[in-house]
C-alpha cells in the first residue's frame, strides 16, 4: 500500500515538474523574442544617428525609405549587434574605381601581414559608413590587381556587394539573372561622396558602377595599363625605344619577373603596347618622361624588371639585344640577378572592362577635384621648400678641395651575372617539401 502511494506521489511530482519546465521554456522564448525586438530597435536608432553624423543631408533624404527596412546593417562595433539582421538588407553588386598614393602603404592587398595597406583602409571606411553588408567573404569581394609596397594607382578596380537604397532582388539573392544596368540611380547612395569623407587623404574613390553578380574585378579585366615616370638625364631614349619594341607581343617573361613557382606555372604574357613620351614637367635642364605599358595581365614585379633592363640599355650598359636573349628562355632558363627599378614612380593607370562605365555625381566630382588640387599644391609646397634649401646650400670656396667621388662599381654584363634557380628547379624543391 505504501509502495503504491509513493508511486502515485512520484507521478504527480513528475507531472508538476514537466508543466513547470514547459512554462519556463515558453517564458524563455518570450523573453528572447522581446530581447531581439529591443536589440533591433536599438540598432535602428544607432544606425540613424551614425548616418546623420556621417552623411548629413543624404541621411535625411533617405530616412523615409528606411521605415520599412529590416534592421541589420553592419554594426559589429555597436552594442546589440546581431548578424541575423543583415540578411534582409537591400544591397547591390558594385564596382569601385580607386585612386591611391602608395608611398606609405605596404601594398594594396591586406594579406601582406603588414599595416597599413590600401585594402585595409578601404574596408575600415566601408565598415565605418555601414556600407558593407555581411563580412568580406559574404560581400563577394574581388580586386583587379594587387600592387606592391609603394606602388600607386589612379585606376584600380574592386567589386563587392554594398548596401543600397534601391530594391534589387536579383542582387540581393546573389543569383545569375541579369540586372538592368541602365536603370535610373536617383535616390541611390552616393558611394563616392560617402566613402571619400572617411578615407585617408591619399586614397580616393573615383567612381562607381553597378555590375552583374558574375562580374570579377580580376578575371573580367580585358587589359591593364601601367605608367612608370623617370627623369631623362643622360638616358638614350632611342635605344630604350628600340629595346622596348622587342617586348611587344606574347612572350615568356620568366626572366622579367619575380618567380612564384608555387602558384604560377605559365609565364607567357601578352604586351600590346609599350611607348615612351615626355611630360610637361621639368626641373632645371632635366625632363620628366613616362613609359606606358599595356597588356592583358602582368607577372609579379614584371613592369619594374622590364624598366630596370630598359634603364641599363638607356645608360649604354647593355645592348637592346639583351631583351632578345632574356626572352629566349630555352637558352636562358635561369634569370640573371639584377636590381628592379624603384617602386615609387610606378602607377597602375587603368583597368579596362567590357560595358563598364564609372559614374560620379557632380557634387562628388567637384569635391574630388578640389581635394586632388589641394594635395597637388601641398606636395608642390614641399618641393618648393627643398628647392629653397638647395639654393641656400653653403657654396664651396675655390680653394676648398673636393672630396674624391666614390667610384661606382663597374657594370657586369647581364649575361655574365649569377643566376637564380630556374622554374623547374624551384618546382622540384617545392615538391620535395610537400
């Protein structure tokens, strides 16, 4: 009898426990839902406040459009951030044309493990302006080229999904359906103005263009053009032009690059044009010239290696025929050791694509021009100060003996120099380690 009573009481307790657990679980779900709602409201309030500070009139103009918008812009650094709010935000796939003065950067790509890089500064600006939707991987980010430390650009191109004021379901879904690229953009975010307000002075967005979701900044590029500036001094331009013509066409350029045998296996590239011309810049009797080189794609350090050999030809240290010998990779499979030309005068001038036309609003274009003029004047002021110092150098007296100039090392013909390992030797060493 006592045993039956105990069993009955145990069943009643279990029933009460089950009901209590169910009640508590339901209450927890209610609290979670309420918490999510409050976080969403908090995020909306903070986003509006930030946009009013960053965008000024733009935020007020677009405020009415945000009323029916799901909260979820990139607010990683805000309290209450929740990535689940991001997925419903309107976005579009956009290409950006980027200018940067590369002297203080460790290259363009952020994978360099050194800071600052141009790319890291751009992503900081994207996050600060709440234009980035999701993380970098979700944004389907691509870049046309990864310029090296110190190299500049006036025509770099990147592509990624950005927040949009327009409702473009094809872009939001990331599908392959065609997007009407001729649509009117009235009411769209002024990407140029918004980003240029927060970017460093030596980085600027030059324009933007909506692109299909299958666009890739690197693989969709038809051609790239670089410019390399140099002072003419005593260089023989005719000999350099003669040597440069030999580089035009498709060749194996393994002797004109820094070889990356682990990742690059085809060193044939096509140079479509190589021209040299004077600029309108002079300093005393010296004249600034520029080499313009265009091709479908370039190897690592290819342009700087080409310029280094052209300078040897211009100085009369090498014959233009040295180009022919270096292009003959059957006879010369190992690259002779020589120093590349400096990275500072190198500029990525343009990246060409099919049916891509970058746009910039009149207000943003005017602000961009004013900024670039100010930067030019700032650097000219610095040059004027150095020139003034030059004019005020203490003159040498006639009876003061000049120090003997340090003799320059004699030139070793490029074909007689020590060589680097060939591609086959590098691959064999790489394969042996793996």
